[in-house]
């Protein structure tokens, strides 16, 4: 049994108290999402805080589309979520999709925060995460020590770890590729969602896209131009499973609710 397999098995067997996987039992556990101090961003996790909201239903539609795609030839269980530019809502989309999938009885979810420039998944979840992916890739931590069971359905988080100034070397390394390949083949019934930096701006996302089975592109209305989207789809090797159109002003719920609206469409339907 591999170290990663042992770590994920631990995550399933851990008791209801939300504790991280750490080498030393003397380390104090981070607060679970339920016990964490609410931050201004917490209300954006609609699939957890407001599951009956109209926008949360849109995430469930996105989830169903992803599940259907997963059964098709060429796409298995590793999905990259990115955007062309900053501020389009890719991390919020990744988190809500992960939470929605994790509430399914048939699926478990590993959320990998691969945005080593500006890691934030653990912050939205209200979890303290001093070490993570970057530390593993540098050989300064074992995966067993950094995986965190969130307590939200069957959702396990691999946090980004310490921010690094130039993460391309780490993300493009054989160690990163081997990590994802082992996760992919050891757990074929587990969805692995990767939150990444904006693809138009940073080279490491393009390396991640080559390692994933498919990509989801988050486009926020008024932020990215059609040229930006076309360039990004090309940078992702034209392996984009779909587009999440975020914060659409024509949405009938936009004025009636404080929550943003997310919809899913096929790439070809978007004219790309």
C-alpha cells in the first residue's frame, strides 16, 4: 500500500472530530469548517451554507454534467478548474463543486489546491493549513502529514502549503506528475478536483492541464474577452469539458439574491 493510499484511508477512518493528518500528535488540530470563525467569504460556499438557494441548484446541475462526462471515453476522474484571468470565481466554483460532489453517496472527493501563488481553499473552509502540496513537492513534508478531512461529506483537502514565488518548477516536476498519476489510478471512483492559477497568466496551469483528464473554464461576465477565452482554451490543449459562466447579469435571480449565479454550457455551445 502506497503512502498516498494509506493517507486517504486514514482520512476515511478518522473520527468525527476534525483533525489534520500530522506526524506529531502534539500539534493542535485546525478548526473544522463548522467550528471556524465565519469570514466574509464563507457565505459564498452556497452548497454548504445555503443548499436550497437558487445558485446552489446551479452547482448541482454542474455536478450532474460532470458526472455524465466522467463516464465518457477520454475523461476519468481528474478535473482541473481554472479561469483566463484573476477575479472570475474559479476557487469558489471549485469549492462548491467539490462540496456538491462530496455529498453524493457514490463519490468521494479530493480537492487539491495547486494555486501555489495565492492559496486560498483552506481559508474559505476555515481550516488552518501550515503545510501542503508545495512542501510535499519540495520533499519537506509527507502527503500523509498534510491531508485534511474537512467534515463536509466525503471531502478531503490537500492544501497548497507555503506560497512560493515561482512555482512552475514544482508543478512541472516529475514528482507532481507521479503524485497525480498515483492518485488517479489508486482511486478510480474518487473525483480529484484541482484548483489552479489563471491559465492565461501563469505557465504552471498549462502543465497541470496536461496532467488532468479535462478542464473546466470559469468565465465571469465582463472580465474576460472572447479573445481571452479562445487563447485560454488553446493553452489548455483544447481539452475543456465545459464553461462555467459566472455572475451573469441576465440571470433572474441576480437581483433577488445576494448569491452569484453559475451555469454550465458545453464549449461548442459557447462558440469556441
